[in-house]
C-alpha cells in the first residue's frame, strides 16, 4: 500500500501549529541510524536530539515512522536557521524491537550528549530504558501509550499519544453508547499492553451496564486466534472489541472474515495502520476503529502530508509520524524559549497548553500526557472514514 492510500485512510486534525512550515528541498533515503540531520552549524555546536526506535526486527514498520517524524521537524528548523543559530542534529539508534538492545541504544546515544530523547513507541521497550532515563534526567518523548510510563515520580516523560486509560474509556463508551452493544466480548494479547487496555475497557463496560460476556487472550506471536474468536461468538457476544497491535489486528480481521464470525468489530489504534491494512485486505470493510489522530483528509495538514511523502517516500503517513513530528516541534520551541538545560526544557514543556499540532491540540498535564482525544472511524472498503472526535478531560 502506498503512502497516498494511507493518507486517504488516516485523517483528522487541528492544524499544523508550531515550528517552521512543512516542506523544503531534498529527499532522504530513509530515517535510519546511518543518517544524521544538521551535522554542522555556524552558530556553534549542534543541538543533539536522540531517538531510540525499531529500524529492524518485528516492530520496524512502526519504528521507522518515529524517526521520520523527528527528522522532518529538525530538517525544517535547520532550513530556517536552526534554534538560536544552532543546527539540530538527530541521532538515531536501532532497538531491534528488543528491550536489552533498547537499553544499549540509549546508552550509546548518551555519549553524544543529547538535550532530549525520543523513546520507542512500544511500552515494554520504554520501561526497559527507565533506569537509564532516570539517571540521565533528560526529557523523553514517546508515542507509547502504556499508563505506567507517565506515572513515574521523576516526571521525565512527555507522551505524544492518548494514553491507554483514556483510550480504553473512549472505546468502551463508543461500544455501548454508539454501537449499542449489550453483550460485548474482548480479545487482547497476554502482555502488559493487552492486560492494561483490557482492564480499563472491562471496568468501563461494567460501569455502563454492559459487562463483557467473554474475554479471550493470546500470545503476540500466535498465528491463529480462531479458537478465541469462536469462544467469543459462542458466548453470545454482539460486538467484538479487539485491543491489539497492527500485526495482530490484521490477523483478527482476516480470521473473523474466514470464520464468517457475524459479529461487528471495534478495534483499537492497531486497526488504523498501513501494516494492518496490508494484512487484513478486504476483510477490513465495516470495522470500526479508535485512532489517536487521523492525518491527511484535512486541507490544513496537506503541507505535512506532502513533506513526509517528499522526504521519506517509503514511510507511510500515519499518526506515529505526526505525533513524533509534533513532539519534536514542541521540544525545539521549548529550547528556543528556555535554552538547552534539561530541567529548563521540562519546565517549558509543562507550560504547553493548547499547542495546535498536526495530530491535534496538545496540553501537557502534570504527568506529561499531551494528547487527550480519540478519533472514531469506520473502514469503508479500503478507505478509513472519520466519524467523530472525542476529547477526554483529565
């Protein structure tokens, strides 16, 4: 699937606020670790930003999007003269989708004396790096959504997507209030991401008077979830809520179609990615999905979409790219305002209220959660159609 098709699929927004406007000459081959952005600077040493993300391994399809978002923002700032006359250098290291490798990648970047870091978009990898992050005292951005990340006492994290606690509430409320589910079933992976999302969804469904009639788990490496799907159907479920990552989401959609399950499906953000669509194919038609943001249909985001396609033609335009792009712009604005001292940067970021990002409005709360919304959409054929945006107050 091309980036052009995905931009027709993933899309909403509240304007491209922040740093210099998207665009600029030149095409980068990719967002990989061999590249850096802004090597030299006439105004002094470059400002170094570190990125730990998956460039290889099972999570690479999403990981490269993190690097692309940060690099694009840095490129635009550099073309406008940098930050306070200094160029921005982005240093990317591969975590290979492995916690130990993520720790090593983080430590390697520390040797370059970064002023801030961007962490992986998967919670277990972020938490593996936590002790090192705590010791370094740097502000760390992440698009991982696990609730524990921003519950750490040091308050070093700045989350760029809606956290699982809020997303779980949104998806449960939509299931009952909009899709009129009375007997929902839940499918989730047996890991921290899955169990955390399940607990919030289950509790909210119970509060709304529609407790789940079945809850089934699987291991994320499983290639067959048909037994779990059939158990949910036999329990009399009138809606399947699938809280799964993209690869598993594609498997769920495909096997539900093969089994002729006959139950509507409501999926989490994993159902709104290019990786998912490539796996699910035509089986995606009619599935409802919760997204953090949907980037591409709004005319206000056209410059961003075109810039991603121009600079990273092999990277899909998605909310992972846009949220990390927004994060990099907010970081560079904070540096422009407060300088490069990590504590000063953190204070400036906590003052961000109502920043109009590509992905939506950002206001960092005391824990560091920045985005507080959900976009509900439905697949119509291979096109994702936004239905409504829900803002969730603290």
